[in-house]
């Protein structure tokens, strides 16, 4: 099977030989928060000369607790993402959780993301594929990397071959994940670009009882290891002050630490792909 590059927009191409960085908050907490962080990340990407996609969810439908913050909803959330896309000239990515969300999200967003818990939901995956947008599928924590071949076939059945596969760790006992770096080249052998989700891979699902915990301090190490395998992109949740983030506070990287990490990852990538 040949390898397929996946073009997004604004000059961003997965699999073209360089790294693509996907970064932003887990969930849109407010317009001011999302736009402010997008401004900072976009400026940093231009300064460093790296390819960047802004990510944020309009709804987090898979929160641990019914009381957890979920986001502004699809209407207001897509309006904010559209503003970010037009204002800063960057592609945007968001999660979808139900098939009916695919079409309206694709009218605004360049990339539709399938959450890991939903990677085997055929109707959702097919609906995303039918939009023609780039589809970034996170490998389920319960799935072997080889299992993603069937997910790929579902999207390809729509005629859409703008597919990116994403590693975010595998269940390792209760409330723990482990990142198996073998999964990255295994999924890439399916013929599509692969991204490493460094921050979700250090998550401890349900680890706080009423929410997920994690070990965000180890996310940079996993990002460096993944880039050393030759991945096409790195996904990292980012927040100005992770301690007060309304979702995934334990795992998000502080914005002030992002620039140094991106520089390091670019250096590793150049060595590996020389």
C-alpha cells in the first residue's frame, strides 16, 4: 500500500516530511479564552516557521461526571472557531460526537476529529468521511493499532482518503494508559499520516473519581519519543494556566512551555527524517 499525503489548508500538509503541530484547549471555555490562546499560538507558529492547526471542542460529550463543564455547544462553538480561522488564517479542528454534527462542523472546520471512545462507531465515522473534510481518528484506548485498518476502510468507503490516524495511549489496567511507540509505525503502514497525542496519552481516565487525572509533566517526553519514530504531527492540549482549565487540567501544557518544546521537536524531526 502506498503512502498518502493529506493536505488540509493554509499550506498545512500531513506526511509531507515536516511536523504539523495541533494545539489548543481541550474545550472552548469562552470566546475570549479561545481567541486569546489562538492569537498566541498562531504568533508562535509564525515566529518558529512551523505548521499549526488550532484545536478546540465545542462540546465534550464524554466527560466523566454529569456535572462537568462541556463547552458552549455547537452553534456558539462553531462561530468562535470560524472567527479564529478567519482572523488568524489557520486551519481549525474540532471533535464531533454524533453523525448529525459532521456536516455543520465541516462547513467551518478543516479537520473533524473522532474521539477515541467513538473510533468504532460506524455511523459517526462514515458521516465524517462523507463531508470530504480531513478526518483525524483517535485510536481507541481499547484497540490494537492493527484494528485501525477497519476504521480506515469505513472512511475510504465514502470516497474520502483525507485520513489522519492518532495515537493517544492504550488502557493499562484501571485508570491508567501506556503509550506503545510501536503503534505509530504500525498505523503509518496503513498508508496514512500518523499523529501523536502527547497530552491525552498521559491521562488517567476517571482518576479523580469525578474527573480524569493525569501526569502532564511527562507529555513532553512522549512527544519527543514519538517524533523520534518519524510521526507526521504532534497533538497537545494547551492552556494559558492549566491549573484552572475546565477540562483536562492535569494534562494540558502551559502555553509558556510550548515554544521551547516545539523547537526541540523540530530539531529531532530533522535528524530522523534527514
